[in-house]
């Protein structure tokens, strides 16, 4: 690895923050002091440091130094990709985040040692029997598109192949009744949730996570998903989509489906639409991020499957896509100029998983016309940098800890455990786009709140208005 295009992000963060800010404050206080001259020299050195590494930090001009470097990064190694635009180095950081999130889970599971190695942090000891499937399902739902991505350079392709191998071996270990890591797909109600996230991951990369498996593992996987049918079909909240997602995956696998667990739940969810891109979580609207954690991503993926069988649902898919695009627009607007966003509602410990819907619409290349992929990239990067860099986000073994910004166990609901936290990986969906895609290759651009708060003139925001007849047809 050549020093000119490889560097330790944590070292850059500390050096830039400490040298630059220390030099500025001190020099203002005593401009004639010889120490100040020394500090000015250090300040000039920091400028040379930044110039030397501008490939990665070019987007920092948009993010703002305080945004990116307000706290030291975890020890993540980033390698610039030769022959590509400078902004693609943000992709290298996202890949380093993926590595840190996914490696402990998949490497240990591939070896049959996940239950042995993974700590379980939870206020409820009962969650231990669910947490491992949570980690696997949610992680694969997020990284699956990247496992199937093409157009990668040699370094990224090698990294990808390593994770493909681990993911396929993990699916074997998780569904083999003889495995020490055989997972719970049917005992209690929680397995329905994470069997659904696992099914979603498979649908997002079927060539890798289904056709890439040998027949023995495919049979195990079908048996595991089908075993979740003993869990009653939910009918009161977003859980209706979990049963539907599992059935959609089984349909794709060539299995018979149960209609009351597939189309009926989808139609029920569509009836809970409340307007302007948002659904109620059941009969009532909840001011949280479940429209992004679950509702829009699963509706899009399930409808994409069922409309192939039932053409009447093509209109529902088209309308849901418009709603998801509007909700993605709202999510991008929630990213503050400094890369923070509101912590509200339940399950905030899923961290940047709150941007699942924005990530998916970006992956689909379906962003609203006025919302540029490069501004989404920069906004989401700011969020990820800030949350990953918060002290205490990972324990000493490299596992996620409970919290929103660092380690904050008090934020956990009774259903939260270590495995739950890996839903944050769903924000990494755009890694499924080629490095040459505009999302990664276009020059850095401020996101909406930065532009507004800097005084730029932008068009007014407007709600999504749907003709009532269209809404009736979609449901």
C-alpha cells in the first residue's frame, strides 16, 4: 500500500482537529509571541497535510471540517482508488464502515462461532434467543446489493469476494440444524421480523445469496423460512410486511405461497397511508422512522415480486414508488448542516438505519429530479462519519453497542439487543451502485439544509398530493 494514496483516517482526524484549531486560537491571543510563530508553522503544516490527502477530504469542503472531524474516527483504513475521481474516496470510507460492521458477524458465523463470540447486550435476557438472527438478517439486508455489485477495482473486488464467501457460509451455518449456530426461525414472534430481513437480503442479491448456494443449503434455507409460518400473521402494525416479505422470497424460490400472508398484508398496509409519503404504523401515525426502517423498503421489495404475478398491483407499485420518493426527499431534508438528524420515536439505536428508505431509493436511481445523488452521498456520509466516530459506538471486540451517538444503553427498548443494532447496515445500500455511478463519481455537493442555511435560494418544498381515485385503486 503506497503512502501517497493510503492513510489512517483516525490519525488525519486527530492531527487536523488538534493542530489547526489549537494554532488558530493561540495565535489570535498572542500574535507577537515566538510560540505563536511555532504554532503558525504547525498551522501551515496542517494545510500541507490536508493538501496531501485532498483526494479523500475534498468532500470535507462541503461537509465542513467540524462536521467530519468533531471526534476521532475509529481505526479504519481507507485506500484511495487509482484512476477514479477524488470523490470516490468517500466510497472507500463507506467500505471501511461495511468492513467494521460486517466482519465480526459474518467471519464468526462462517466459522460456526457466532454464538460463542458475539456478546449480547440487552436489558431483557430473553433476547439472547433472537439476537443472532437479528444480526445476520439485518446485516445482509444492507450489504446484499454490494455483494452483487460489478465494475469494482481489484482491491474492492477482493474485499467483496471475501464477504461473498463468508455470507454464503453464514447462510449454511444459520440454517443447518446440526450447526452450533443454527438459528431460531419460529420460537416466539421476533423470528418473523428477522427472517423477513434475511429474505429481503436474498431478494436484493439472489444471484449471490440464492443461486450461488448449493442445493443442500437452498433446501435448508427454504425449510427455515417456511418454519416461520407457525408465527401467526400480524394484522395491527408494520409487522404485516414481515410475513409478506418471507412469502415474496419463497415465491421467488419457486415455492407455493400463502395468500393471507402475502397480498392481503400488502393491501392492509396500503390502506394505512396517511399522506405526504407517510404510512401509519397500523391505524395511527407514529412520529418515528419506521416508514424508513421497514415500511417503504419492504413495500417496494414485496410489490416488485407480487406485481409479476398479479398485474392489478402494478398501479400500487407505481404509487408506492412515488410515495417512497417523497419520503426519501423528506429524509434528506432532515440531515442538518453538521450531519446530525433528530432522534425521535422508538428504535433510535438503529442509528443511521433511519436512512434505509433514502438509501434504497438512491440504489434504485429513483431520487426526485431536484435531489441529486451526489448531495445525498455527501449528506449521508456526514451522518455516517459522525455516528461511527462517536466514542463507544463499538466495544473492545469490535461489536456494536446500544446507543444513538456512542454507547447509550438507556435508549434501548425491551426488544433491543446487540443483533438489533445491525439494521444500521441498510444505509449502505448505495454501495450496490458501481463506483462510476453518479452517486459516487459526481463532484461533492451540499445537501439541502446546508444550502438553505447558507442563504441559497431554493424552490419551496411541497407535499405529495394524490388524486383520491388513484389512492383507491392502489389499495
